[in-house]
C-alpha cells in the first residue's frame, strides 16, 4: 500500500473531532524526504484532481474559493483586492501545474523504454 493510501486509511479510522496536529503529522509522513520534481508534481496533481468526478468537484471547489472564476478587484478596497489577488494566485498555480506538462517530461518519456532505441 502506498504511503498516501496509508495516510488516508489512518485519517478515516480516527473517530471523533478533527485533530489538525495529527493531520499535519500524517502529511509529513507522506512526504518522501527528497526533491519533488516538476514531473512528479504534474502527475500527482492530475491523478488527484482529474482521475475521477470527485477530484474534479474538489478542484472546482478550490478554484471557487480562490476566486479564479470572478474578479479579484474590490471597488474602493485596495487591501481587499490584494488579498483576493493572493488567493487567486494559488488557484492559478494549481491550474498551471495541472495544465502545463513540464518540459523534461518529454525527455523522460523518450528515454523510458530502452527497447525503442
């Protein structure tokens, strides 16, 4: 079982109230401890958000919270506009990761099968 599936299984077994500290501890266990490549990030985001309907619903909800589908501008409130723009930036980064395959992905795809050479 992958580390991510183990994490989810442990979170589902916890009865009662949410425990943010335990969640953060479990998330730190899911981290591999090595550099997270652009290709891995791209593949993980696509697997989580685009593999099924639930992932797409969660992605839509996150993008709605991030104000991606509406203007960040708040008339007469420069600080509010800056705040909204910061939230929107996070949503746009998520979209960028999902939609922009890293340049090195093509190189890795070409060299993955040694029988093709």
